[in-house]
C-alpha cells in the first residue's frame, strides 16, 4: 500500500493544532504508542498516548492518518470509544499517587490521551538493578501505593493491573500508580462482566474469568503480589499454577523478612477471595497495626523529606534510604528514559484468555497425595561442573550453562508419596517420610506416568543441568561446595553421620532456594543419558540423545563427603535398582 507504514509519529510532528509537539517515543505496546511531547503553550513536557492497535493499524506517512486492516471498523470504533470513555472518567481523579490526565482529543482517525510526565523509574527496574528492597523502604512504597488504591476503591474503580512495572518511583521517593487501561468501575463483590485482562503472577484467580465476582480484594491480591516482589526480588507464581504448586512464603526465601509482612502478604494472596483482606484498611492494619502513623524519610541523606512515608512501629523517626536503592542512581537521565518511563492510561486491551480450569471462587481441587511440594527456580546462567583441580575427571571440564525457569521438588519423593501412586513400597529402609529408594530410572518413569495420568499434570525428572543449577542455589547461589553450605554436616546425610541408612527428608538445612537433601541421603535420577561434558557454553542441555547409562546426582547415605558435592556425577543403567537410588520431580512452567 503506497504511502503506508507502521512506524510511529516522527519527532517534530505537531498535534492538536500545534498544541503538542512530539519529541520522541517513550514506549509502545499491543494497543498504543506513548510519546514524550512538549506542551507548546505552557512550555512543559508531557506524555501523549496514541490509540494504535499493533498489526491492525497502519499510518499514512503523508498526513499521519491511521488506517485499519484486518479488523472490523465497528469493533475498532468500540475499542476507541472505550479508551476515551475511561480517560474521561479518570480525568476526574485527583490524587498525588495517581497519574494525572491533562487532555483528550481525536486526530489522525484515532484518539490521544495527554498525561503528566513523571520523572522516575519503575519499581520493576529498581529491583532488577539494585536487588530486593530493604524492608523499611518496601513498606514505605507499599503504604503509599495502598493509599492510591484505596482512593480508587472509594470511587468504585478497580485498577486490575497493579504490578511493579506500573509503579513509578520518583527521585524524591514518591510512588505514582500508572497504566489504567484495565481499570473498570465495579460494585463490590458483585458478579460482573469485565474483559479478562491480567498479568500472570500479579492477577488474582477471579480475573482469569470475564464473568466472576470481583471486589476490592481483587486489587489487594495484586498489592500483596507486588509487595512479595519488592521484598524478595521474585515474581510470584501465577494464580493458575498455584492451584497445583506451592508458593514459597517471603520468609521461607529470606528469613529476615518480618513475620507481620510475611503474614500480610500471604493473606492478601489467598486464592479464595473471602480469605483475603476485604479492604485496604484491613491490609494496612494487618501489616502495621491499627493507628499506624507517617514518619519522616530522609531521601539519600540530603535533608529532603517525604511526608507521606509509612513504617511499622515507629514514632516520628528519621530513616536514611540507601542511595543505591531509591535515589538518583536508578533514576534515568533524559537520554535514557526510553523503556523506563511509562506514561499513564493504556489503551483498552483486547485479550483472548484460555481458561485454566481452576475453581475461581471456591476451594480448588484436592491435591493428589503422591504430589510433591514444588519450588520455583528462576532461570539463569551458571558454571556447571567442577572448579577444583582435585575433582574427578567425570566432573570436568567446567562450562557455562543457561537454563530456563522451572519447578523442582522441595524434597526427594518420599515413600508415602510413592505408595500413594504405586500401591507398594520397594524401599529397603522403611518410613513414610524417608526418601523412596531401591527404584530404577524406569521405575521413576512409571511413577511419573501414573501420577500425571491421575492429576492431569506434567511432572518429569529434572535434566542434569537443572538439577545442578537448583542444587547450587540458582540465582541466589553463594558458591557453596555442598547444596546450601561449605559444611557438609549442615546439609547432608552421608557416610560419616547417616548411621548407614537413609534419614527423613527435610531434617538438614536447606540451600539458598529452600530446597532440601540435594547433597546426601539418596542419589537422585536425572532425565539425561550419561555422557562427557563439553567445554562450550550450552542452553538447556539435555545430555546425549542415547546411551547405556542414566545420570544420578547428589551423593548418598553410604558415600563420603567428597561425593556429596554439587558437581559430583554418577551413573547407572536405567533398570538398576539400588537402596541408594531415589529421585525428585521437576515440572515445566
């Protein structure tokens, strides 16, 4: 089509009779493009959001007019009208923690929303750059965010997309909630039809359905999930997966997180809405106690204060915020704001969501007694193999490996779990909470096949790379020789301390990911055929395509400490049963 392009408006483009002058693109998504623009009459900068459906819109380069393709004109018009309707509603809001709409207009066969330009950085970027937030600072941010959300709820508006990417932290540590493209008016706890728009990890289960009961508790789930991320640095497991997998509590990940924060977050994130806090006040009272008061925050020890900060159990204290956590360091310069500044009101998002088949408002289906408790492992790159000159040849050479996100069992499969699936117990040492042993690789596959058939899930054995990455502590690894410590007795049952038998799982200390028994107790089958390592970097390696021996990892109750290191390897034929051989499960995301 001659003269048509999908490119954004070019710098220097004038809009609305020259009132706004485009300077550059700030960001774009599936339903809109956001520009950094100058208000020529007031000589101030603002953010301009253009309604532009990716792959459904093209632009005439001669006059900048939008033309649609592959979408019905009436449907496009409905989306555009909804975009403007919501903008006009939100233009009535006045709160320092909510992005302000300045103007709305139509031009170029589409619509535009003009918003305040917010100097700062998203919470997502701050945590990615500097790591999880210190507790006082996280509480400060969450309290400010809660005030803004409470303001919305009292005006019968649900945000429906609270997440770290939609929270801007300004240079003076003020919190501003942005992106109201999913926001809807609501009647608390009433069944209503809303488009199923969600961000996995932060959306509650009722938001997976277009027709369901929704209320203040829906945003409270997202608020709790955002608090979880701020304190741990981890995106929570999504609500659909939580029906079958266990979400580690913040305190399980970092023991120093206060009990009241751990309790408040997990209650806010209950899958059943009636078990959550029902109002923002309940959430904040649970976290800080009734009658909590604002305190003074010294921003980077400059003497500047933030009068809207909150902390638990304080009486007008002054608290210094580390520069690397919330000051000028993570705040972008004008030349680096692209991708970090996200302005205001998003376009109405059209989403087709595949229902996950979980019960949204009632009790979820019961967990099969053979299922393990799973731990989420965030993917990353690590050095696999031995880094010590005294290591065995079969642990060498060390090489870089990258693995994707996955789940792995918190413990080896126990005898109780095995019996629940297989009906009999092959183990030499008997006990419900002892790891199952005397099982071959083939036996483990039979167990997995039956468990998956009974549950409809996709459990499997971990790959050797996944196993070692998890044993080393994933992205939290501290480089320990054994899984969780440099002292083998802290984390492993092995020859010198095992009493020459297996021991109940979880009775030694866990590693950095709160996973137990990855050193000692039983050797654990992995999915891979055994083969020599390569000295080249690999991504999600799965071993040779065939072979005679399967991989075993982790050491066992009969072996010495040296054979319980995280890099140690073993192998056996897939039909071999041994009272030292057990396994743990993994699963895909």
